[in-house]
C-alpha cells in the first residue's frame, strides 16, 4: 500500500442521508461517476456489505475506450464511512454532517502509472460531478 495517500473533498448542499444514498445506489451512480463530459458510466452494481463488491463500467461516449472499476468492501459504517480495496490499493469515503450540508472526503492510494496530480484532478472531477448531480436532483 502506498503511504502517500491522496485526499479530495466536496461540501454537498444536501442532508447526509440523501448524500449517502446517491453515492451508494447504482440508480444514481450511473449519473455522476465519470470525470469528463465525453465519458459516462453506463452500468453500476453495488453489494454494500463487508466482502461485497462494487462494480462500475466507465467508458468514452464514442466507444473508443473504457474500463471496469471493481472493488471489495473491507469496512462499512452505514451513513458515515466505508473503505474498499481495489487491486492493492484502498479508498475510504467519509460523510460528515457540516451544519446542514454534508462533507464528503475521499482518501485513496494513488497508482504508479500516472502522475499524482492527474489522479487527484480526475477523482476530484468525479466528486464534483457527484456534487452537481446530488444538488440538482430531487429524491428518487
């Protein structure tokens, strides 16, 4: 595991229950889980339990490239935080009540193929999409 973790965050103008649901339910994940407008997430699955798996297909809208992101949950505290492992890396997502808003903090181990700043920018773009989607939609 890499000791130089990357942390990103967003303050979402929504209650923590909605933020948790929109972050973890596949019906919502497919609407925000991409870093660039030229990409999309056509499919997501989430078996949210320790040992359960998270799977999301991310691909260019023109079909030129795509990949499957898969992870296994190692720790879950409903409505507060979870940790999952993907490859030999970990990511933890925390949900904090912040005076009527919800602060989402994602900390993850970087990979070695791409520059750290590029990874941070990409993950932040996905989190920014999540914020925009969550704040602009009514409860479903």
